[in-house]
C-alpha cells in the first residue's frame, strides 16, 4: 500500500488520506473512506467509479465538491505515476554501465579503425 501525497487544495475539500494498492484506490476523510477498483488500463473508469461512490456516500460534500476532489486526485495520481516512471528510468540508467569494454570502431567515411578501451 502506498499513501499518495495530499495537497493543501484537496485537504481543504475534506480529504485526509489517499491510498493506492495494486488493485484499489481509497480516499479517506474524517468520517468515511470510499474505495474503487483500480483499473490499470483506465484511470477514467477508476475515477468515475470512485466519484459515484463518493457522491452516494454523502460524506464528501455535494456533486461539485466531489468533482473538484476527483480532478485534484487525478492530478495527484498522474504526478505520482510520472514520478515513479522517472525513478525507474533513472535507476535503470544507473545500473547499465558497461565496464572494461574493448572493441574497435570502423568509420565508413574515413575507412579507419579506432580502438576503444576503458
């Protein structure tokens, strides 16, 4: 389970915590929590289900407030996914460092051979 960051803007709308697992997204306020299945291929489907449940519960405000929460939540989720993607890319590039490579390079235009050695 991962706690997503809470912005001041979404906190002001009553959200106290957002958690993400491999299969669900949960939004908490002081009195209730609402869960939605996490559809990996469709953030829109996930958020639509969550929005419907938040409105039905009545503990997250009126429809306009819930829509604002959903918009902010989508931004938080996308930012978190992008951060994780950058983190994975950085760790991958750090782990791929060829060492002690010895080879030769032949230039097609100059017909020369240059040795490369670390």
